[in-house]
């Protein structure tokens, strides 16, 4: 959170354990980083769901994902990590290297399923595929600076999700 690079040896010393013990507790540095980011992402996603509870359908999903994107882009610790270690950040957050992406996709899938079950979205794809696509679109606009040299834009997340879900 202070923007410093996490060093496993230093962390082990701070905790008063051996490096091997720390690795047994948390896995490697990548797993620890993914868990730290997840510990910020989950409550942010849940808060976005609460904030959007009066919205319906595409607007609700776009609001939740847009709020999550806005939090990510405005999070100094998160963006410092992404800028300092772009390849690692993208690998940990957007691939199967950790379970971060799968967990986030599952949250999006549940949100979509709720809106579909209520008849507020007529999905153009199966819900699993739709969750994957909306997550990938969100990642494209959140990490656009390291992917394509563009400015991250949470507003584009909202626009893209609305466009996709309204068909």
C-alpha cells in the first residue's frame, strides 16, 4: 500500500520467520501479490454492487464494472505496481498464472446471471462467455497504458459494457 516493492526476504524478516516458512504460508511472491490485490478488489466489487443496487440490466453491470475500473485506475498502490512491473501485473491479473482472473470472472458471471434471471438482460452469448468478454473489455481500458500506450479510461468500460449488453 505504501508503493514499495514487496521483497519476500524482507517480509520474512519483518514477520520473524524464515523465507521457507513464508513461502509455505503464502506461496511465492506472485501468489502473495495476487492475494493482496484480491483483498482490495473483492470489497470494491461488493461496494460497487451495493451502490448500483437500484440500477437494472446493462446499466447495473456497466456501473459495477465501471466503478471497479475507476477504483483500480485511481488506486495509487495498484497503478504503481502496474507501472513498475507491467509484465508481471498483467500476467498475474489477466492470465491463469494465479486465480485472480477466474475469481473476478466468477463475480461478474454471478452479477450477469442475476440480471439475466430477472429478465433485465437478453444475453447475446452464454453467461460464462459474456462474463469473460466483459472482463477482457474492462482490462483493455484499465490497463490500456501498458497494453497500448493509451490513457486508462473507466468511462469506456461503462460504454463498452452497455453497448455489448444492449446488443
